[in-house]
C-alpha cells in the first residue's frame, strides 16, 4: 500500500514535468492542486526520498516542560517509590513545593511526565472485591458519611506524646485533625466537636472497635462517649468488623498521608506547635490537594460544587463528659459470623442461625425500643432484647 502511494506521487510529478495540465492530472487521480504542487516542490528539492511521508512534528516545542524539570519529577517519584510512600502526581507536587522548586509544574504537567516515561503503574494491582458481600455506607453528598480513626501514641522531639484524631468526609475528601495528649472521654468529645465545627456534623460516622470509641468491654451496653455524643446530635455511629482495618480504607490511607506529609516533615516541639501545624496541614490538604475521584478538584472545590447546606454544632464549647444517656437513636455494628455462630457485640456474644455462617451482618441497636436487630442484606433476620444501662 505504501509503495502504491509513492508510485502515484512519482507518476503525478512525471506527468506534470512532461507538460500535462494540472487539472487533467488531479482529475484522473482524484487529488487537489495543493497535493500536486506539494509533491512537485518536494521533487524539485532533489531529495532521493522526496516521495516518502515526513513527520509533522515541529522541530521546536516551546510549550514542552524543560528537561531539568522533567528529570526532577522523575527523581522525586523514584525517591518516594523506593521509600514505599505515595508517589502519584499529587504527592510529587507537594514534594516539589517542600523542596522549593520554582516555577512549579502543574498537576497536569506532572501527570503527562509520568505517562510519557511510563511511570504510572501501580505498586499492586487494583483491588477487586471478592468473597462475602460487605455492607457499604453511602457517600453521595458531603457529610453523608465520615470515617474516623485515632492515631497514636505519636511522639515529638519535645518530648511530647499525643494522639491524633483524624476524620475524612467520604464524599468531598475533606479532612479534619485534632491532636490531644490523651484519649480520655472528654478528649474524644472535644476532638469530634472541634472537627464538626469545621467540617459540619455528619449523618453517619464509621470507626473501628477501639475502646475510646465504643466505651468499656466491662460495660458493653453502657454507650461510650462517642456513641452518646453522636446520638444526642442525630449522628449514627457504625463500627466496622473486628480485626478488619481495611474496611475503614479511606481514613487508613489518609493516615499514611498524614504520617508522610505531616509527622515526618514538620518540625514541632510543643503542644502549641502541634495544634498550629495540624490546622495548617488540614487547611493545606482541603484547599490544595487534588483527587482524581473528585475530577481533579480539591476537597473545598468539590464541596462548593455540590451546594449542599451543612449542619454545624449549635454552641462553641463541647459538651462535658459524662453525657446523659440518650433516649433514642441507633448505632450499628458490622460483624462477620464465623463458624461458632456467635454475634460479638463489644465482647457480649449472641447465638445466631446457621444460615448466617460466614456472612456479614449488621447489628443495629435501637435505643428507644431497647432492641438489638440483626440484618442481612437489609432484611431483618433476628431480634434480641437489649436493655441499655
């Protein structure tokens, strides 16, 4: 095919040089005059390869990223990868900012550099869910669902020992941070209250089974400070299965970012330093960190685009521990029923039917009715008396 095209070009030029009219040549070949004169001009240049196609790529590309910047991006990416850290475009951009590189390439430019150099492969394959279906909480709009975790104890060079309460809104990816010297009931209440003052109060909050969140295994029905705080303010707590931290995957991934970009980088020696820098990191993340799942928007831009009206605490200071026992509301535990056919509710065991073996169920505690209701795929399959103390 390529040889036929070259022969057609050579024949057209030969006919032109023999004196045949351009109109006759173009009509017989189904080509334009522009096409004919283009190849006549090429032939007159005396190049033996005149009838071959030439690259249309320009000799100079004024908008291409300078080679020095491209090399820096590649080196930063390699360094992050070798340390087993986040090494995507956003992580690279933050690293370049911290290194003081000027001018900074855009996120889009970094992505192009990575793609051009085939540096976009994942460290591991994309996760594919398999096995037993797992109940997933909705995240269609801001503050529909938050994930939270308590990190620590962490240590500063002060020396200062502290715990970091981290919260992420699943829809907008906004984060909230609150460091405290302990994980007492009042610190838990203060932490969520301060974060809610900035992020707004969610409809649901998903946490692990730490005692700081549910209360005490000695009194499993006593409702800990977080449960009481949530129920008093219309929030439904959800507790993930025991020993399955990946069910809180979003906050776990954020904790890695928190460690890499905050604790490992920012120099802090006092509680005031910690409080100030924690707020600064939260604002930097929410205002400048761009997520592909948000269409390249920052968390604050994503929130603004939804135009959702958020609900905030109605008073400045957090309620004092110990909060009164709520009279209504619900909280939930997701549990995998194992071969022993027991439902574990904060250490208290309830027998269940054999049909639930190796299934994830949702145990819903209805405070008003004092009942424990068991659901499989949103269908109630069991119910127990559950007198709250």
